[in-house]
C-alpha cells in the first residue's frame, strides 16, 4: 500500500469499518458453530450409549459367520460410528445391520473399510 493510500485509509476511518466487519464475521462464525454443536449428553444418554456399544460388541462376538476383531464402535447420543475394517462386503453389511438392530442406536455412520487381502 502506498503512503498516500495508507494516509487516506487511516484518515477516513476506513480501517475502523474494516476491522469492525472482520470482528462481526468472526463473531457470527463462532455463533453458528456454537448453535450447530449437539447439546452435551445427559448421564442417562451416556449410559444408554454405553449399553448400546456393549450390546453391539456382544452381538458381533456371537456372530457365527464372520469374525470382527478389527471393528470399533463409538456411540454418541444414539448415533453409532463404525470404524475399522472387515475382509468382505458381506461382513461389512452385516456389521451395519447389527448396529441398526441394537436398542438405543438411532443412526449408523459407516466408516468401515474393506480389506480384501487380509492383514499385511
């Protein structure tokens, strides 16, 4: 910025409006982020999530057709987040199906990966 442009910028108070706009934008972004976040879970909801997670692991462990040592679940406010990997598509679909049938789970987010060649 040239010296003349800088003088005009400071003399006209344009810098105040620019700074004010920037602060307003940051404040608005923070407000939107705060409103979009889920409310903290109650102790009752956390207990329900833990029960759902334990039941999910129990059902996977008792599955006679597939072996699931590398599947993890995290349940937050009734939403099950599946991660890890399985060795075929049937096991992937079964893990998702099992999660949907667990009481307390209202939604399943699938982040499972398919590892066709087994362990490396």
